[in-house]
């Protein structure tokens, strides 16, 4: 048995699930970038003056990637909570 009144809620759930899936893929890409940045930073010979400038930029990149990860994680949590609220309101009497 289907309930037409629930169709909009389920359409939103599908959209949220698609966004969460895309966000998980994006989070994986950010993790890959962070690993590559760490690898590049570790491969540098740190005695050269230009290496110190690179280290400063690498540190900034790592901070930015941590911020991106944190923002993605918070947005995903917010979407999951929205999804739970939609489900709860759809099944509430």
C-alpha cells in the first residue's frame, strides 16, 4: 500500500541520500589530497630556504584541508539529522 501524502517526503529522502553519497565521495577525495600533500611535504629536503617557504604553504594547505573535512562532516551530520526529522514527521500520527 502506498500513501501519496508521503511521496514528497520520500523524494526529499532520495535527494538527501544522493547528496550524502556525493559528500562521502568528496570527503574521500579530500582525504586523498591530504595524503598527497603530506607525502609531498615529507619528500622535501628541508635544508634549502625555498623548502621552508614550501613548508609554510604545506602547513596552510593541511589546515585548509582539515577545515574542509570538518565542514563536510558537519554538513553531512546536519543532512542526516534533517533526514531523520523527515522520516519521523512522515511516520508520526
